[in-house]
C-alpha cells in the first residue's frame, strides 16, 4: 500500500463547523498526529491510532508524520481551524524541504477549514468586511521588533488586524505591548473584539474600545480582532452590539 | 412568527467544503437572497423561494432581505466563501445601521465558511503559513491611491498578500498595476499563485514568479496570492510544486 499524508483543518471546534471533506479525510486515515486537545475532538475507530504531542513540537510532529506515511501508512495530521493559518501545513512543508527526497514523492493533500478569525468575526458582525490581516504575536519564531514594525505598518495602512497566539504563560507581555503600539497609531475608540472559543459551548465574545483593551481578557484560545479607523459598532436592544468594517472607504455616508 | 435573518457562507463552491451549520441554516430558511450563481449552487425545496440579484447590488439586496425578515419570514442571505470577507455580512450591517430601528431587533446570525484564500492556499501548500493579509482590488468602493498605499505597506512589512476581486470587465487594469507596484518592493522571484475556482471541477492553480505574473491569468473567480520575501517553492517529481511561507523568520535554516 502506498502511503498518504493528509493535513486536515477541523474548524473552530464545533462539529457543525467541520466540513464533510475533513470528516471524510479523517475516516480514510489510520494514524493521527496532532496536539492532544485537537485529537481529543475526534471520534476514532478501533483501527485508528493517535499520536499526541505538545503544541510546541510542530516540526518534530511533522517529521514523524512524514516518516510514518513513507512507511506506507494513511496518515492524518490534525489542526484546529485551518491547517494553513499558523498551523501544521507550513511545518510539514518545512520538513519536506529539509527531508529525504522520498518525502517529496508522497501523496500530500491539505483540507482547509474555518479559521478562528472567521468564526470570531461571524459572532461579532462583520469586522473583517474590508481589508484585513492576520498576525501571530508569537515571538518564538520571529523577533519582536519585526512584530512591532508589522503592527505599526498595518494599523497605519488602515487594515483590520486579527491577532493569533496573542498570549500564553511563556509569552505574558506581548499582547499588552501590542495594544500600546496600536494606541500610538489608532483612535482609542477603535473597537477590539476578544473572541474566545467561538462556536464552542464555552464561547465568550466581548467588545471593548482600544483604550479599555485588557490583555488579561485573552488566553491561548482567544483570537483578538482590532478594528481599523473605519470599523463601527451598532448598538442593539437586548442583543450584543454588531461590529463591522464598511465595504466602502472615504465615500460619504 | 418572528422573522430571522441568517447570512450563510457556502464555502469555495464544492459541496464537500460546505459546513453542516451552513446546510442546516439553508434548510431552516424560506426566502433566499443572493448573487444568481451562488443561489444556483443550492438545492432548494418547493416551499423555498429565491430572489437573485446582480453582484453589484449588495446594499439593495441587504435591504430587501432585512425588509423581508422584518415581515416575519425566515430569510437567508447567501455568500460564496465566507460571508464576512468582502461579502454580504458587511452590507447587511451597513443596511442595519442606516435602517429603521426594527432592523436592530431582528434575530441575526452569521454562519462562517471557508474563504477563497484558504481553499487556494490548501491546494498550493502553505503560502499563508505566516503573517498575511487580504486586500480587495476593487476601486469601486475605495480610492485606488489607498489600495496602492496598502499594497506598498504590507509588502514592505513582509506580509503575504491575498488579492480578492483582482479583475473584472469594469476593472481591467488594476491587477497589472498592483503587480507593478509590488515589483518595486518585492524580489521579482517572489512566488505568485493564481488560484481559480479552488476545490471545484474547473479548478486551475498556477504558480509563477512575480516577474512573470500576467494579469490575463486571472478572472473574477480567481484569488491571487503573492508571497513574502520568505515564501519558498519546493519542486516535486510528478506533482505540482509546494509553495509555503515558513513559520519562522530570520532564524538560520
């Protein structure tokens, strides 16, 4: 049997937001590699095996998965959200580039999913309705000075900003520093959305102004979305406010 | 009966990439508003009614949908991809903000989907594996000078760029102009992905260098992804190359 490697995005964590393509890819695989909590979301058969690893061991996990596929197994690498957004698809590509030539001949497929910022945006309104960007605040893999430059550049250019990996025990100060930088560039009234576990039972979405944005509101399961100067908040009776970025810029309202 | 408005993203156009949440929301709705080709993808029952409109009539469509929901109907506004990314969710929010107070009291829900750049990225490798942005090239709703400034800012800052609405009959020169601007900032060897109809039977994905990027390769169904200076191409025997943006920046390889 020829091995195959599929990298699957299971979406935000609510089974209703996992695509049939992802479900079918999981059913067709026999060995599963991933961060434990993502593997825990799968319901596997007796003939399916799981290999859990820590979330800071992405490259080692990618190599193990490629090696297993090269032995002839049907292998699945599992990501939450979309595997191409700050997740396992890039780690597998890195491992392929640096690995043995046989890894380039493996059948590889990538199954996209609903990434966190889309799930958070859907619960808040339409904050990503115009130009936007996604930036990881993790400075494990890039210097903090680069993150600072990028935040200033995109905020000045008027893009909405989705922050992935905003905070963790090992990176406690970066989100607060990011808010400080953004307060130098953006109006302090700019809406900020803390979107935690969007679509899951423990979902918590809150909207505050940039002036009041408190890093302590975020954890590893939070995607933080910071509006542009155009982003607006619509108050509603008996419902959460809607946050949206208009489709047009500079046009008279 | 109380009216309800649901804004649904059906994903890239392959039914296997539509979430169960979207399928269920469609089954629960009675009147469907959308761009004709998106409505054509739905299989509706006899008791479900469709109201197709042109793709440049988003605000009028949003108002019609809100009015219909306010009459007590179960209304669905259909977007391809994700409704929050350059699509109907922002148009509905605009209409609510400017509309009668009753529209703020309607039950509104937004169902996210796999947006085009994620589907294209999955077919190409992991080009969005690090910081990236999504920019609409449509200058119907914002001045071209703003688009130019944003392209320069994000390319200089090192973000991968996904271009939505790259070209149309009414906007024939903008994509070529965008490539010219990016050639001033980025290495001409930067990979460019033309991702047309990703996931659908008529899918066509091609990878060229920024030097060779020809706007004629794109149409309205294309999402164009331009790499950052870090983005790499892995050649493979008998398979399309993999394009990916490494997770780390500035680290020795």
